[in-house]
């Protein structure tokens, strides 16, 4: 089953936004459970009552289940510490990022190569080695169709050994690609901490009884 991080972030917002993040994370966790997502883990970055961000690890089709929740959320509330003239709208962001297998499973370990996806052809080895190299097609060229990766291997005298070595090298290249995808995904995930779009929130809230969030306004889906 696919896993995703549901990220609720304050960006670079002040303490009021971070308090909003704590409340919004509680609502999002409850919403995940209501809509059939299994909540695996919850990670807070910062103070429990005012975290800079909260990440909820869920199992299931998060994008489908949380459709309409991704984007900017706004809280309408005056800050008691800032006076009546201060702003009263605070913004937090909700985003989803792939986790685990969906972010590029096998990055660095366990990357398999399906032999049916390979094109293997023999070619004449080059370089030192005397008559054996000149007269036998011991080298191999291996092309991995899905990725476009091609390797040429002539390390061993045996063609079979070169095929085995070539498949290993393709697996290494696939692992490197997967690792880069994971790194890029992590970078994108962390960049969301600072990216809050303040226009057209998908949800607008007010604070109800017991400091819970009450949806005051929702943007219609286009």
C-alpha cells in the first residue's frame, strides 16, 4: 500500500501561525482517519503547541482522499498580543509528498533488474589481451529499455561473466537514479516549509469552543 506524508507547515510565519498549524494538524489527522487513510506516524517539528510544521505519515490514496484540502488554509482570529489594529488572518499550507516506496524504493538497496527489459548483444573486446581478445566476442553491450541506460562490459574473458557484471552495473545506475529522486523529493518536501501562498485559501476557519477549528468558508472546486 502506498504511503505519503501529509505536511502542514507555517512557512516562516510567527507564533500565531504555528499555533494554527497545531490545530490544523489535529483536524487533518482526524480527516485522514475519517476518509479511510491509515495514520502510521505523526512528526512535529518544533514546540508541541506551536510547531513550525507537522508531518502525518499515512497509508492509502492520500491525494484522492484529501482532494480539496491541499493548498493554503486561513484562520480568521485576532491575536490578543497584537492589539485590535493588527492583522487577523493567518495562513498555513497543506501539501502531500510521497514516502517510502513511492519516493523511489530501493534507493541504494534492493534495486532489481528485470531481464526481460534488457537487450543484450555481443561485441568484440578491445584493448590488451592478445589473440583471445581479437578472436572472441566476449564483451557485451546491455541496454535497459525502461531507463535508457546502456553499459558495455569487457572486464571478464567469459561472456556470461560480462553479462552478469553488466546487469550489476545497470542495477547500480538505477539505484543511483532512485537515490537522486529521493533526494530531490526530500528537497521539495522541505521547500514547502517556506512556500505559503496567501491568496485564495482552500479553507477558512474560525476558532470554536475548546479552541477547535470551525470551517467558516471553503473555496469551491473548479
